[in-house]
């Protein structure tokens, strides 16, 4: 009998808690969306300036501008080369594949490579924020 009274009196409290947690969750979603938007705008404001730039004479010509395999875009021969070469003294097939994809999509102009670099910076900033937000929820 006492347990019945506790269950009855406990139900309104539970429903209020459920409603409050939904409101908090909705507010958290909106604030996270705004933070993601802010992060994307911040990255574009910092790195967006580079879109009009040309290749740099540090290593861009070895990697992209003067590299015949990269300039050919994504090809079977290029895929084999990317996984077997130590060109520029490193083995980094994902870099070569990314550069080949950029060439395939945008041509050999520096702007295309820089645009994909900008997108990668935005993606990294958002992924880091989502990861840290998830950690914060896990520790709460």
C-alpha cells in the first residue's frame, strides 16, 4: 500500500524530469549546431584567404604541380604507384590518392587543392568538437 502511494506520487516527478531532459537535450542540440557553425565560419575566415594563392615553391611542385602521376588523376597505374613509391622519401599512399582525387575533381590549379584542404580543416574542427562534446557527456 505504501509502495503504491510512492509509485503514484513518483509518476508526475518522473514525467517532469523526462520533459526537462528533453528540453535540455533540444537546447544542447541547438547550441552544438551553433558551435559547429561558428567553428566552420572561424576556419573559413582563417584558411579561406588561401584560396586565391598559387603553389608554393617549397614542395608543392614535387607533390602536385610537376608530378606526372598526380597530374594524371586517379588511374590504375597511379593507384599502384601510390602504394609502392617512396617518392619524396616518404611512403604515404593516402596523400598521393588525395592529391590524385583533387586533380581529378579540380584539375591542376592550386585553388582546387587548397579548397579540399579547407574542407579537411573544417571537418577536423567539427570532428574534434563532436569528440570532446561526447567526452564531456560521458564524464557527466
